[in-house]
C-alpha cells in the first residue's frame, strides 16, 4: 500500500521544462510557450508582470506522462525600452500548487515620431512667413530627432533643426518660408517636412 501511494504521488507531480525569455516592442503580441510533463489533470495560471496584459490567464491540461505544450499570449505594454519583468505560471492539482516557473520578459525599443502642422497656410505676398510645427516623441526611449524641409519656389529655414525629446515629450520647431521669384495671388505650393530619429 505504501508503494502504491508513493507511485501515485510521483505520477501526480508536474514539472516545467526550462523556457527561454521573450522580448518585444510595445504593442506587439508575444507567445509564451511552456513545456510541462507529469500525470493527471492540472490547471495552469499565468501571473503577468505589472502593466502586461494576457489574452487568457488560465489553461487546463490532462497530462499523460509525456511532454505537453501550453501557450499564453501577452501584449507588450508601453513601457520604457529595457524594462524587464517576470511572468510566473503556477500549476495546480486539486487546488494545491504543485509547481511553478518564471519566464523573463524584456521590452524592446520602438521608434515613433509624430509631426503636427497646419494643413493649410495663407500668407501675404512679398514677404517671408513662419509657422510652428509640433514634434512629438511617441517612442519608448529618448530620441534625437533631425528635421528637414523642402519646397519649390521657396527657401525654408528651420529653428531649431533638431530636438532631443524624452518619451511622450513634444517640442516646437519654427518654420520660416521665403518665397522666391514671381508669385501671384492664389499661388499654391507644397512644403515637405521630414523628421528623422538619429540611428
């Protein structure tokens, strides 16, 4: 009887095999795949790090002695690049914790720059005009941003030509336009603005 009890306890054990860490940029979905072995019905509960969202937090599997694969899907939150966290998965049998594992999660850099300027501008003939352009760093790290502008029939000056912005920060660039040549009333021209992060 003692031998049977010991065998029963051994079969009921659940064991996680080692899992590599995962990395992704904000907004991406990561699949956390775990290999487990053991016997019996087990419930697996995911405890994601703070700020991380999982599409599902629980899985149930019937283990039959071989290796089974469990998958959870996590969405990378808008955290600073380089942020690390641990996803913990706990295995339960008959409401008792029988095993657990942890997988490291890493937030990668994501670069996103937004420009905001008036869609249409009107200026008087015969002189330069200027307007503001707002540059927003939507990346999850500090960015050094360079600006370029070009327009037919005009010289364009930017002040400043570059900005250093923290995540979420907005900077202002003054754009001065000096029309060249003979321009009549009602003349339309297009101005191209480009913002490029360094690196």
